């Protein structure tokens, strides 16, 4: 029975999901990256599509396959992700930002492969746009969901981001735990909304995605009342 009621409750919802870790080029062969595998975002995309949503995935490079029924748009840098998300945002009902977006990029990309010499190398970095904060600034009816990977003060940092970026939900992970965060098949953390907190024990990422989408469905239902 549970299975039957957990069916297509996201039908007619347009959901944009970002995933993966952006890559910021230094020269033609090197980039600054991060440890995101993309698993969490891809798993949310797969489960949202299974629940009937129209899912667009804007993804930085990963080793993962696009889930069935999901439209995938490939990007490399934070700036490219920003541009694609801004083009697509107006037509979305829900945006879930699972991507690990580089906060900084090399100010100049060397045209040729950088050669080493005996001195130290200094690469000057400049700020990337904050995609989620920008979405929060212009949000109207849309539901906005962020992620926060923290190595200290998990709840305080996540709540500060929920507030600052004008989000409806944030999923916070403690990346110092070895069963949560980057490259693992499980996740552990807490889902924080404006009104409450749901602690998640260590769970497979499929189950975390499922709980997150349950919370989103609850918020949509509450709005509809
Ligand atoms: N995010 C984003 N654009 C950025 C940086 C982050 O959209 N340039 C999004 C992430 O996708 C995530 C959320 O913001 O959903 C939180 O990311 P996080 O790195 O934890 O927060 P920051 O605001 O970048 O703060 P800091 O890294 O300084 O902790
Ligand atoms: Ca950041």
C-alpha cells in the first residue's frame, strides 16, 4: 500500500537539479576541482523522475550515467553552470542545487601548458558567482533546495546558508564522517527547513534522496492548502 501511495506525486513538477563538482581551468591540461562524485545529485534526479517529475540535470563532469527519463546538460565551470541555470530557472517549479560549485576560478587561463621552473607558482583566483544566492534573490513561488557540506558547526552553518540564500530546505552533511559526503554510497546529515529539522541516520544515497523528495512533496502540499 505504501508503495502505491508513493507513486507519481511529483507529476507536472518541473525540477532542475545541479550535480557534480565544477572544474576551473588553469591551463589546457589542468584544472582546480573538488571531490564531488555527483552521486547525490544524480540519485535525486533519478528518484524525482521516477516520481513523475520533468527533470533537467545541469551537471559538471562525473563518471555517472544520465538516469533514464532525465534531460542532461553538461557543463564544466561554475560560470557555465551559472549561465545554464539562469537560462532555465524561470520555467522551473523546484531547483535543487546538489553541485559542488567552485567558489573561485583562476583569474587568467594560460593559453599554453604552464612550464615549471625553480620558483614557486602563484595562481591568482577570482570569485565565481553564487548561483544559489542569485536564485534566492529573485525567487517567487519556486521551491529552492540547497546542500551544505561542512567540516565544523554543521547546523549553525547550514541554517545561516538557508537564511542568507533564501532557501526552503537545506541538506547538511558532516564531511568529516567517513560514511557521509564525497564519493560514498551513503550519506548522513540533517534536512533543515524554515520550521523544523529532520535528522538522517547513515542511509544509502537512494534513501536520502527519497526522504528529501518526501520533504519537498510535504512543502508543496502545505502550500496548496
Ligand atoms: N552554491 C552555488 N554557487 C556557488 C557556491 C555554492 O550555487 N558559487 C550552492 C551549492 O550548490 C550548495 C550551496 O550553495 O547547494 C551551499 O554551498 P556551500 O559551498 O556549502 O556554501 P557557500 O555559500 O559557498 O559557503 P562556503 O563554501 O564559504 O561555506
Ligand atoms: Ca562554497
